[in-house]
C-alpha cells in the first residue's frame, strides 16, 4: 500500500508554513509546560496504586450492593489522602439485581456441564432448574426472523461471530444478542435464553452484562455461555440430534437500594472559565475485581488530575467523578446530571475501555474551538496517538452531558484485548500492563493541561454535533 | 464499559419487526446463494496458490523494471489458466527509479554501522559517500519548525512515534516524515535526510517507500533507518555530543520505461447493468517479494472472482485489474482511468492492505442504494465483519474512479501487523496466514455475489460523497 495522500503532495507546491497548517497532525507549537507534564507522567505510579488498591481492598463491587458502598468509602479516603478538594459522596437510589446459583448441563444426547453466567436483570428458574430442548440461532439476525410463538417451551441458543477490534466497534453490533435478544426471545415465547458470550476470547470464562426487559416482556432466565462452551454446544447442534438442556439460574431483584457518585476537585483560578469533568465508573460486575472495567478508568483520570493538582493551579476547575452504577442501568450518571446540569461544564471526558494504550484522539469541539483540537493532536502525537476522523463524545457516563451540548474529548484505548476479559472473572489486576497504564496517564495529563488552561472560551456544541447514544 | 446503545433500548418499545430494521447490523434476509458461496470460500486455496506462485516464480517486481514485465507475463498465464475471459496486458509508460548501494555508519562519537534503505526517488551521494553532522528532530512537527537554511551542510534525522493500528490510520499521520520530509529538508538546505522507518516494528529491517521532490526542490539523498537503528541513534543523540555520520546512497533515475496493467473478466449477463471493477497491484517494492503488498491483494480479488466465474454467470461483468506501478507514482491507475473512464463502471473495490482478516465494511453508496449496503452488512456479519461509520472509497488504484463518482466498497483488513513488514525485506510469503487469507476470499466472494447480482441499478455517487484522496 502506498496511500500517498494526494493532498500532501499538492501541498509541496506551497511554502512550508502553509504545509505546516495542513499536514496531519497539525504542525502547531506545543507548550513546553504541557511537554514537561506529559513526559513526566510516563513514569506515573499513582494510577497503578489506585487500581491495585481498589481491586485488592474492595474487589468486586456490584452496583447497589454493600460492596459498592465499601468502594465509595475507599474512594473518599483515597481521594482525600491524595489531596483533592471538595471530596464527597453524592448518594442516589437504584433498582438492584443480584446473582444466584447458576448451572447448565446438556442432558442428551451428549451429557456435559457447560459454564454459564446469568445476565443482569435475568429472570430465575425454579431452584431445581428447568429441562427443555434448545432451538439454535446462528446469529441475532436469525433470532429476529423466528416466527412468533415458535419458541414456546424451548430454550433459545443464540450464537454470534464477534471478533476483536481495536476500536471496540464489534461490541455494538454483536452485542445486540445480549442487549435485546432476551426480550425478543421472551416475546416469541421462549422459556429461557442462552447466548454465546459477547467476547473475543475462546476461554471457559462466561461474559455477563446487563440486558433489559421492557414493560410487557416477561423477564425470562437469560445467561451467557463461555465462548468455548458455546462452540462445543454448536458442534453438538451440527450433529443433528435434538438437544435437551438443564438450566438453573436463581438471581433476584432486591428492589431499591443505595448507590452514589464520589466526587473530587482540582480548583481552577478562573471560575468563569467553567468546569472540565472527567472520570470513570466505580461499580463493577461481580465476577471479577473490576480492574479493566473500570478500576483503570477512575485510576487513570484521577492520576492525571493529581498531576495538575500538584503543579500550578489550572485555569479551569477539574472535577473528577467516580460514577456509581454504570453497569446495570446508569443511575450514577443520571443522578449526576440531575444534580449538576446547571453547572457550567465546558468539557467532558470519560475513561471506560480498559488500560491498554491510548491510540486515538476524537473531539467534537465547536468550529471556533478547532485550534484546541489542533493543539491536542500535536501534543499527543509523540505518544503515538493519531487523530480520528470520527467525532468524540462516546461513553455512557458522560452521555447526558454530551447530549446537553457539552464539548467532549475521547482518548480511545486499544480495545484489542478488552473483550477477551470484559465482564468475566478474568477482569483482574493481572490484565493491566503498568507501562500502558502510564501512557494513559500521560495522555490524560496532556489533555487536561491543554483544555484546563486553554485561554479561549470553550463553547457548547450544537445538538447536531453532540453524539448522544 | 457498558456502552448500552440507547437507541437499541428505545427500540424495545416497538415490535420486533421495527427493531429488525434498526439494530445493527441490519436484520435483513441473506440470499442462500450468497451464503453458500461465502461458506465454501472459507476453504479457498486459489488465493494462496497465486501469492505463493508470484512470490516464488517472480519475487520482487519493482515498477518499471524487467521484473515487473516478467510479473505481467506470469499474471497473463495464470489468469488464462484459471479460465478468465478477455485476459490482456494494457501497456503504459512511467518514470523509473532504481536502488543502488546503500550504507550508513556513525563515525563519531560511537562508531557503528546502521541499517538503511533509500526511499524511492532519493537522490544520490557520490559513490564514496558523504560525511556530515546530523541534526535531530524528534518529530516531523519539529522538522517543519526548523528555520530556513538551518540545515545547510547537515544530515537531518527525523524520528516519529508510529504505533500499530488496526485501521492503519497512523500511516497517514506519521508517514508525513517520508512523504514530504525529504522535500522540506531539501528546501531548508539539508545535504541529506534520514528518517526513522515508517513502521510499527522494532526490527533491523528498514522500510522503504516513495517520497516526492516537487519542481524546484533538489532530490537530496533520502533514506530510512530501521526502527531499531533509529532508536540506537536517538540514544546516542541523548548523550549530547555532536554525531558525525557517513552515508552512501547511489540510486538513480533511469528515465521512461514500460509498465502496464493486466486485466481479466468474468462476463456478466446484463451489459446494461455495468461493470464491477476490483483488484490490487502487481508491482512491489524491491526489498521483499511483495507478498502482503500486494501479492495478497491480486490473489484475494482474483480468487473471489474465480468463484463467481465457476458458478452461474453474474448479472454484472466483474473486471479484475492487476495494476502496474502503484508504489512509485500510480502510472497503472492513471493509465487505466485514461483508457477506461468512458466504461460503465458501477462499483470499484481494491485490496491493498495485506492478508490478515477483514474486520470492517465501509461503503459510499448513493442514498437510494442503501439497501445494498444493508444486504452486504448482513451477509458479512457471520465472518466477524462490522460496519464502519466512515464512508468507503479508500485505495490509491481506485482513487481516480472514486473521484469520478463510482460507488465503492472497502473490505478493511486488520492492519495490526501490516506496518511491521510493509516495504521491508520481511514482506515475504511467510507473513501470510492461510486461514486469514481464505477469510478474505470469503468476504470478497460475498461482496461480489451481492453487488454483481443486485437487481437494482447501482447509481453514481455525488462528488461530495466520493472520497478521493
């Protein structure tokens, strides 16, 4: 491949200064203060200390449970010890679901136990389980095409072909089987549903994650098979005989309980310049210790803010939010938005895609703020970070802010390994590479140093430019 | 991360058929004929046979040289033996550059030989070489900022921080040092330029590739250091003493010579439905045997077309082009466009990004043809392929057609390993994984089966939608 950019060739007809404005990344000066902060952050150990502490001293912290409450207390102590200002918990309420027993076993024709994990909001079988024939669907597409009523008395088994991607884009597509597959199977009369895990590994570790049953759809038992077990079950299907399966899932809804956000700040020198809000989520699924999802996110954003806390005060206040309940319904981000939608937020950014290196920058600045994006791109390029052609503004926790027109920056992490471990028992500290974690901190520190000190106003983004989803 | 798509949650309020039209990938029926062709192609061995033959029996085939002429003859024999129709060579002329001797050595303070490869269009040193001090630039950004005249009598040494990406997006950004760095250094008075290879490896193999000196800029000697050698030289720079380097590069321009495109067809049943043009490029750089760049591309597209050749005749003619001279200036694609711009092309697609699996589909169909894109996405999803938010139309060889408004489909290969080997001696057959090569053939066969048989007209794309670059 040459892909010699024709635009670049054309530029050679102009003088170097013209070229300097148009070759990506934009050739603009980088503030030496930013360079110094960036390069020092490559030796950061604060982020590792946070995620090591959270996974060791708290561990799994399912939203709405007492484990999440312990995590909030841990967070307050840590943020206070780090010297942040205005450290507090903002409580909220949520509907909470908890896992019970879970087991699956092929009864005939090839008796074998299979590894499963219930999906969040799954209904329950009787304690003694159910036995029923399975109906196989090679894809979500095929499940959708099944006639109404055709699954009566059956267990739907839905496969998928999710591959690893650096940008994580296969999750949205192939994840449909988990997001809405159970509700669709329920409406078609299924007794229960098993999906091949929404993951890019081939291990025995099943991937949990939330599903949703809207009003009118019965919450049937819904679980993910590990990819390896799903592949084994598919091989059985191909042999052509009816397959009977025994399934036991005993989760339950416990009603309304406490959740909350933990907030800390680096005060800015110019209150009129607005607030830069960053963070990740404190809750985790219950199977692992929530290292990559999302201990890393709160660790990275906090460690970066700490570097600005320890230097000259930034122009803008940096607010770090460790959101509660991201995983099971987003009660944390909803509560934050309800309480703070009147605050003068000028920029939002979220880290919730693991701890592998940042490879790409995406922004959604208003046209008048294009120079800020250019400065970011130039300052981040030495970390190996490239500029995206897409607009920024991804992330469940900042979605309400982005939807309301707050400008956003995404520092996209490499997702190649992420869905090997996401929502599984394997999401533990051992998945985190300290050198890549530090590169994240360097990228976030660079971003904060540029945006929190930008001399221009940071404008709201027109609704059409925001990317709420 | 949850990234639970809000749009999907909302859809649950609707009935399943509505949902079926809106959840990605679009839940549309897939033609059983397409499924059968796709699944059979996963066992393809024609593509491997082509790239094995081309790399073994021809090997390196620099554009404009007699090696490229041998490759054209080989291609005609192979395409004829495979049963294609209208197999022919369409000759063209081009300006040809050939490599000479090349050597680099630090003379002081730490004498060591360094591995280099001249860039295409590099000027030459005297046969005895030159000795000069180096001036270090940590990035292309820094080279651009150097004052005019400041490089007089010096060898510029430009580094970069290119990281591997699945989508290859770092190539455009970090490649600027190769694309235009030599011309900029020349204008600033440099005697010669060395760049850190535009590659994501850390090996001793330097990456060549074309550079360009516009009228008025002297073609100075320009070469790439291997990444490992560049990193060694950077460590020397950090020690703070002046570095003297001896450089010998003796390439030369040989003037106008022959190149050409090799063309083969699968005749369609409906001439009024237009032509689907696909292909890759036959020429390669001279250092490796051109397995991933781009023996794989001609092999994949030809093997896919062969599967349609061997079945019921498609509605549309499929024209396979093995383009000459992609690497050094694009004489092949220019000649094709000059000769065929009056043909009724309705779709163009190119494979020129290695042989690792296809992970993403991008299209640029006119709005009225959105249903074709939906059918493609549904048919490709079981191969693990996700739909891009970007528009399709990448690729140097189809750029003139796309620029003229021909619709385009990109089947993006995984580029994670591509720039480890691209334009190096390591671009050989051993880099090709036969299973991933066959997945490419399955994706291309699927694409051809859908677009060549689409019952609707395939419309031209408005200029604003085309992505010529």
